[in-house]
C-alpha cells in the first residue's frame, strides 16, 4: 500500500480494497519499525480517530480525493493540542493552542495526520542535522543526509512512512530534500499559501508546499492548502485554479531556459549528466531549449544569508522564556532569565544566525549589510523578470551534489554554499519545483523547474508530462 500515490490510494479507498483505518495502521506500523528518525511526534490516537471518521464519510459517499489519506506534517505548523516544536529544545514543551491555516485546511479535507515530521531547528539548515531530536537518515543510504530543512517530511514520503508530507521552503527546504530523497516537491509563489500559524523563520521568504511521490499528487495537495487567508497579510487574494485540471496539456513548443550560471564550476558531473538527460527528454516532448543568464545569481548566497538571519533575529526574539519557549530554572533576575533561557533553548546554528542578524541590523551596520542585501535582492528578481520575457520555464539542478554524508560539513559556510541554486527563487518570491530526474552513483538527482509568478499550474503540467514519459519518480530506495 505504501508504494501507492494519493490518486491510487483514493481509488483503493473508494473501491473498498482497504479502509482508511487499515491504511493508517499500515503506515503507523512502518513508522514504529523505522529507524530513520523522520518523526518528532507520532499522533497515533488522532490518526486512528481521523481515519474512523474518514471511513464513515467514504461509506456515505461524502468523500473527496484526500479523505482518509495519511500524511506527515512538518513540525513547524501549529497543530491544536499537539506539540509543535520546530525541532528546537526551545519549544520542546509547546502545545499549540490553535491550528495553522494549513493544518486547518488539511483537517477540513478529511486527511489523517500520522505525526509531526522532524526538521532542522527552526528550519535552519540543508541537512536536517540541526534538529534537537537528532539527525534524520536518508532511506537511499542511511549514512547520508536527507537534505533540509524538511528532511523528516521528505524521508516520510521516500521511505514509505506516509502518503505525502507538508514542508516549508525559505531558501530551498522543500526542493532540496525532495531532490536528495528522490521525490517531488513544489514551493508555490510567495503569498499563495497562508503562513498563519507556521512558526516564522524569515517572513519575507517562507512559503509552505507539499512533498509527494508525483506531480499529480502535488497538484491534489496544493488544491487543498492554497488560497487567500485574511489572517495572513502577505497572502494574496487571487483565484486558486484547480491544479489538477491542466496536467495533461501538451508541452509542445514550451521554451526552457538553462541559466549558464547553474551549470558552472562546482556542479557535480553525475548531477549535470542527469539534468542534461532530463532536458533531452523535454526536447523529445517538443520543448525548445535556450541558454539564458541570471547574472546576479552569484549574489544569492550572501544576500540570502543576510536577509534570512536579519528576519529570524527579529522573529525569534519572542522565544524569551516569558512569552514563548523554554525557561531556565531559578533565574536571579530578568536579564539572567533571558540570557540563560535563550542560551539553553537554542542550538548552535540558530544562535549563529540570531547573532549575524542582530549585527547586520544594528545602527552602525544596517546600510552596509541589510540595505545592501535588499538592493541585491532587487537585482536578483530583475534577472528573472528579464529571463521570463524569453522563456516559459527555467530549468537546472536543485543541488550541486547528491546527498552528502552525515556529519561531513564541518563549517557552516560550506553548508550554505550547497543552497546556491535554490535561494534566488525565494528572494524573488517565484514558484519552483523539484522532480526526480535520475540517479548518480545510486543516489537521486532532482531537476529544478522555476516558473513565473502564479505559474504553479504550468509547472505541475510540465512535471506531470515528464513523469508520464519517465519512471524516475517511481524508483524507491
Ligand atoms: N538551507 C537554507 C537555510 O539554512 C534554507 C532553509 C529553508 O528553506 N528553510 O536557511
């Protein structure tokens, strides 16, 4: 059962081949037997209850495609009455008193929450090694990382521990783990999915999206979570199309742009080969390929690693042991309370970023760092604007290498460099996807597709056409 897509499972439920309770129990058994550390909390009681309700709805023909489908929910989304930790000791005791809009919408869809997925602490990282609850292992090779920050989510799907998972992407956290684990993931346009109740990392970059086996499944889940939300002032009030509607459109005549900067030094040969083979596949489907340039993409890493820490230093100030978060024992005074609570509650990478952000925002350095970063952010967005005058979609690798060994990055900056191809889309707010495009030394390679604003439907269509033609998405560890 765990090899089936959402679309197939929905059919099986409808045809009474199995019940949602049986399906849920099957996944729970697999989760309990797994040593991949993909979950922080297993919500087995909630799951079985939700599955029972789903079975009643299916029996009375009141079901939709998502009714009774079990999923893993990234532990960054608030879930009413359930621990929501963002993988930090800081929130180890935090039981969310309300649902995030995404959680609410998933509940409304009749889904079954198996548990809260492991992640990098406060979504900071590219390897899922910064979690307070320990590293997550890649099911393709358990000595390797699954990518981050939505590593637990990607592993839940790739390891057959859930039918799909939710993720968030601030600088690549849906696409990069999807790529490293051989699954499909989409980061929608900024403003497409509500951020309400999603623990904020960098508010101007964060966006939620699905991690699934196929593009069709991503379309099904995006249908459920997209849309305007008056509780999130950055969510945009534009119509939400039915993302499953155009999956079968022909892509004859599609213009693909390959940015020369994405194929330069630093890209692993095996990854480059797989990407170029995928591009050939698109040409066979009638697409036309053009070389383009994103000249300012070289500034993506320094720009992102100023903007994101600045925003997180502000967002995480509420974790002070008073308003939110871990509180130290027996503080001598208020300053001691703040100091020790934050020292004890935050991990090393989070502290590093709070310090960088606080420094960059300080009166003496604001112009030199934060203001400069905002200007280069604008240049990066403009590159895309120019590119989309010439092409329909931009393609390239998601990550310069396949999954790397656990513990292999000894310094933070070399880890940051691994985000080179994913950060610029978040800085511009554009939608982007990762789809399985091949293997290199037996490890999955993800193809990145970047679209213009609000082109999720088009991206899903292009991905679906590729998946009708190839079977990389059907390969399992
Ligand atoms: N790897 C990037 C970072 O560490 C992106 C993480 C994310 O998208 N949440 O910030």
